[in-house]
């Protein structure tokens, strides 16, 4: 069974490239190989990225029993634990999901709003005009505090600090401990594996201590934090979760919810500050306070333009046709969230169809497509389109660029006027500081009904 085409570089090269610039690499591979492409990664094996929304829809609807999410995520087990909902499949996964359900029902989640508001207001109260903030760090501090309160139910500042110190030490450890099992070998106190093992033990100890302390709280049944609800939850046999299951789910929620949400929030600031009209409207809508429709749109558009997670993961247990390709069992399938969100950035004609590749015309189609998709030509055409629109409106950018071309000055002057025109036109559309966002950053200003 042939896999879709993909980079022929050794796995270690693809892995390093991907780790350095994940979104750029994914976009490049898609532009080169089409809507399904195969990448070999060190430590993760061979995976097929799927970008076509219809193929992803086929994958996620109907029978899922041959798709293993837990198996695909099993590299996280050394940190999250063997009972984590993220690394389980089948009936065990279902059991954990059912136990986790009560704390994540609508009304319970709505009750977290107040906790989140309080933590956010306290965080912002410490910000001073004129001082520099590293948004990602501030957002990480904020989301950690929210998780401590809403999930772990811990509010005392010194206990929050203790949790932060020990858990963040694990989360911030090098990814090498996750992807390369030999790196975890405990070869003594000062070996990297020894330091990592000590951090893990310290984190486990503090979590187990919080679980024990909560179990003994007299008001356990009235409490609304996730840990208290999980301590009261029972499965179909009337069994409660064990301490190690609780530890693993707490770690999972921290691992899955802390960094993701912090990154999304930091990008929300970035996009809103680049789009003052959207920020003004958001403030207005929040002050009027009728509903959260606009806020919801801003959140969703932020997550679309700046995807936090590049792909979901599934391992095939039996051969399956995905995006027109007969994939063998054991292959990982990556529904490419980030590429689906940014779809349209790559011209349709630059994509290669699996059928064409199978007929052996892949190189020809690919080379022709790449030739047609000359980035410089693309930029020139986009600029010309912008200038035409600008000229029709008679605005500054259009005039500057049209004048630049009409006068055909020397290279320096032309570049200067061209740059001015580009700056002016970026001002309208919203500039992009992100590899994949230049086209889409402007679309944030189109959120919501006009
Ligand atoms: C912007 C924020 C977030 C993003 C982008 C995000 C994204 C994701 C994605 C893509 C998956 C994999 C889904 C799949 O493979 O089917 C996932 C799973 C999961 N997430 Fe999140 N997540 C976010 C926040 C959170 C938060 C705040 C929590 C908990 C406090 C959380 C807990 C989980 C859990 C427990 C799973 C595993 C579910 C299962 O396997 O059944 N996530 N998330």
C-alpha cells in the first residue's frame, strides 16, 4: 500500500524542521505534496497529515473503533500517567470520560466564570501603563491560577505557589524526556534523567497530598471544583476513582489546559491590538452585556487564525481508506487542524490530487504547480490587485503605488514608495507578525454582523 507523498529527508531532519517552525513546515509540505502528505518523525513514527475537511469529516463520523487516539498519544504517558484520558482507548477511555463528564457540564463550567474573572482582574490590577509585559508568561501565570482554583480547588496563595513550583518544573522540562525514552534513564542524582525523575516525584507528591487533603474536607460534597466532583464521582459499578487515576486526570487537565489556553489568550491580545476596531466593538459589546456572541466570535476567530494545536492524532488499527489513500494498519493519521483553519492560503491549483500522483504524474503536476505558484509572482499579483482596488477608491496607498509605477523612478525611490504603499495597505488590512496569518489577520476585523 502506497502512502501519500511527503518529504524524503531523514526523519530527524523533518522532526527538527517541524520543531523549529511547525506551521511554516506544515504549510510548505502541503503546498508541495497536496492535501494528504506523509511525514516520518523521530520518536513518533510515520504519520499522514490530512487537510481536506471532507476526508476529516469521514474520519470522525461513523465507526471510530479502528482509530486509536490514546495509542497515538501514548508518548505522553510517562508524564500524564497510564490512566490519563488522553492515552486511553476503548472501554477504559469511555469509563474515564464518563467519570470526567459531571465537572464539564454546561452549568458547572459557567460557574467557573466568576473564578476566571476574579483571577483575571487581580492579574490586570498588577499591570502598570508604560511597563513591558511578556504576554505569554502573564497568561501562563493566569491560566495556572485558574486551573489551581477551578480544577484543583486550591485557593491559599502558598499552596498555589507550591503547586506552581513543582508542576511547572515538570511541564517546562525539555520535550526530549517525552520523545526519547533513553533520556529519562535515571543515572544518578545529577544526570538529566535523575533530575527529571526527582521533579516527577515532587509533582506527584504534591498532587497526592492535595487529593488526600480534599478527601478529608467536611464540605467535600458541596464543593464545585473539578477535583471534589471527581472524588464524589462513581462509575457504573459504583466504584470511585483511585488516587492514581485522580493524579493522572489532574495532570492531564493541567497539561492539556494550561499552556493551550495561555497561548490562545496571548494571541487574542496580539490580534486585538492589531485590530483596534474589533477591540473597540468587543469592549462596547461587553459593556452592553446582552450576550456573548461577539466575544465568542473573537475567541473562535483567534483560535482559527492562530491555531494552538496543529493536529489531532489517531493510529489506525486496521487498513483504512483516508482521503483517497489506502493506508495500512499502524500508520498515524493527523487531521491537520492548523492547515484546515488556514485553508485558502495556498492556491488550489498548487495542490496535487492523490489520483494524479498515483497515475505517476506527480512530479510533472507538482513541478508545474510549483512553477505556477511562484511566491514572488504571487506577491506582485496581490500588490497589483490591491493597487487597482486602492486606485478605484482613490486612497493614499493606491495613489502612492500607482504614482510609483507611473513615474518608474530609480530602484531606491521605487522601493521606498512601494514600501510606503505596502505599509499603508497593511494598515487597512491589519499587519501580520505570524507566518500563516498575513492573509487572514485582516479578516478579524470582519467578525460578527455589521
Ligand atoms: C485553547 C484551549 C484548548 C485547545 C486548543 C484544546 C485542544 C484540544 C485538542 C485538539 C484535543 C484533542 C481532541 C481529539 O484528538 O479528538 C484536546 C483534548 C483534550 N483536552 Fe483540550 N484544548 C484546550 C483547552 C483545554 C482545557 C482548558 C482542558 C481542561 C481543563 C482541556 C482538556 C482536554 C482533555 C481532557 C482532552 C482529552 C479528551 C479525550 O481524549 O477524550 N483542554 N484538546
